[in-house]
């Protein structure tokens, strides 16, 4: 199974979360805060803090720790607030 993150292909395993995929690829932060541009990644890992937001298949504000990857997903790192495409 393959997933594309910011234009680059990554191998993925069935049942793996987006956060798990990114961490396995060595990426510890993948969004920046709206006010200040501070880096964020996984903090709580259970979907409560909303620090791990990414854009998946054009839908922003997806919690990377809760969303399992699907073959062919297009994931984009999120910078601040974004509107759905």
C-alpha cells in the first residue's frame, strides 16, 4: 500500500494511522500553528488535543492520530487554518 505525503510516496501498512506513518518516516512535526507558526505533531495520541492536524484528500483538520491510511491517500501538511478544497 502507498500513500503520498506532500508529493512523496511512502509505504504504508494496513491499520497504520497517518501519525504512525509520519513518525515511522522520521517526521516529528507536520503542521504549524495559525498564530506564530510553531511546529506541531503528535501530543496526546488519542485525538483530544488536535495538535496533529493534516489535510487528507483535500479535507483539512484531520487528526493524524485517529485517521488510518488508505491506499492512494493524498496527505498534505497543514499550515494554520485551511478551508476544504
